[in-house]
């Protein structure tokens, strides 16, 4: 999901939901040393600051994101930290890009202290992105299986939207993708205001009918 650090007119709906849910989770579960797996430019540092003593960013050398704020260069499969080193793990929109998610979860479990919390966001319905490194989509049942098999206890597993948010946001992405072809393409001017209107309407419709089986993504909190 190209959500972290990329709030814009085309995705303010899901980005706002994503930040709100993370802020809530941080207030309940984050503390001590936090390891941000796939940190990019640490877009959620402003949300974690009041809860954690240290925000350690990890990203891989081949990342297409800005690595200037990464504290560690490594991978989700090989984290250059000792066992039981951090109190909190954050991993947003990364698990779908990992060929071996089970191995990554076991490595996260290794570096997390007993009693520590892992906070993940993971997509269910979302378009292809960051290709070709886009491998999986997850149901809540698949996530529960993977995390429990890795040793974690699920604390919460929550859908972050229903049908209307998912449908509306994907429609906006589709319309924005049609904006090419130069200045003569009318969608260059029409897509931004139309996209804003679609997102606003779908936000209201989601409050009427949440239909979680059509979730765009989940937020999951697990405890070691």
C-alpha cells in the first residue's frame, strides 16, 4: 500500500483512516524502544514520539524509498539487533512485499522483548504496487494463522474500512491513472475535484454501512 508518507488529494481517505488507527494503537501499546521495519522516511515518527524512548528505523539497501532516516540497513529476514532488544515493533504496509512472511514474523518475534507489542497494517483489497515486489494479500484468518504460528498472541485484529471506502478509494486511484496524455486530457483537471468528492461521499457511506468483509486493510496488534 503506498500509504505511509504519501497523503495527497488522491488518497486522503485511506491515509486519514490509517493514521487515526495507528495513533490509537500507539497510545495503547507503544513504549520503550520501537523498531520500525520498512521505515522509509519514518512518516509516523510524529505519532510515536510521545510514547517511545527511541524510534529505530530499519530498511533494506534496495528500497525505492528515501533511506536518509533509516538507522539500520538490513532486511525483515535478518535484523541486525540482538535477541529481545526492542519493546515495540511497527510494520506498515510491508508484509505483502515479503516473499516469506513467516520468516519475517519469526525474526520480528526474535528481536521483541517478552511482553512487547507488534503493530502491523496489512492489505486485503488493494491494487498492485511497487511491482514486481508485490506478492500477497491477507484475510484476517490468514493473518491470525501466520502470527500465532510465529509465537505471537493476537491482541486485536481490526478492519480499517468497509466496502465504500475500498471501492471509492480504488476508483479514485483508477481515475488518477487516466490523467496522462498531456494537457488536452480533460481528466487532468477533472480527476482531483472528482476524486475529492468521491472520497468524501464514500467516507459518509462507510459510516452508514461498514461491511467489513470488503476491508481495504487491517490493523493487527500482537503480543510476545
